[in-house]
């Protein structure tokens, strides 16, 4: 099993790079984001590798980091997500952005991936929500609040305040972060109007 390749870039294809390792050319399939960050032909590159062995073929997938490879594996644990869709998601969102989007239940960010509709995006967020916080760089309180809102467990004033900010054009993650901060400063008994006012102040900072 190949886990890592280090060599010279030989050439590029539409969705792969040919990596020359000691005179042997390895065809490695990568996300669009990874391909964009690799150097010009003739220059050195290192890729973390995921090896797929099938009856009729051996296929190599390459990643700029072990974390990106781990997300490739995690995404494929979701029903309806294969290697092609997983690469497309990683081509749209960097690993840290994907982790944040899932942790904050931001289905819209995941659905920006070509070929990923709302239903698949919802499955990705729902099935990986417990794994994402370990990779995310988001305040755990905001992750908790986003989860509570998504599962309709959040206090009514908090949920209404977030909804109001979203209706004003702010993204769900931004709105959740602002209201989480507003809720901390205003206390548990704060009314919707007060939370919205404080949330807008947070967003204006």
C-alpha cells in the first residue's frame, strides 16, 4: 500500500498529476484545489496517498496533507459519497473550511460543491457533525449553538434572533457566532430584540 510519494512533477491531466519517482511515473488523482497548489513540471512535490485497489485497477489519490486525506476518507463514510464527490468537496472547501462548515451545520457552504445537491450536503453535515469539531477552529460554544438551532433545541429568542440576522442577509455561521456572543453578554433571559441589537453590534465590529 502506497501512503506517500515524493518526486518530480512530470505533467498534468484534467484531474491528475503524473509524478516521476525515481524514473517511474505515478498517475495520482487530486482535487482541483490540490492541483492548483502543486508546482510546475520539473519541480519537486510530496503527496500523501490513498491507494484504491479494485479487481480491474489500482488508483492513487493524492493530497497536500494527511488532514486532507483524512477528510477524503471521512466523506466517503457518508451514504451516496464516493471518491469523485469527496474530491469535488475538497476542491471547493479547504479541510479547515470544510470542518468549520460541518461543525456549524452550514449546509449551503457544502452544497456549493459542483455535483452536490442539498440532500447530499445535508447528509454530509448530519453524518459528520460529531467528527468535525475535532478539526474545526471555531469556538465550541458557537458549534453547540449551531447544533441546537439545527436540531430545534435552541431557546426561542436565540433561534428567532439568528433567523432575523439570516433574513437580513448574513450567513448562518456569522449569525450564530454573533448571537452566541450576544447571548453570553445578555444572559439566558434576554429577549429576541435585545439579542438582535447586540448581534448586529458584534457584526459591525
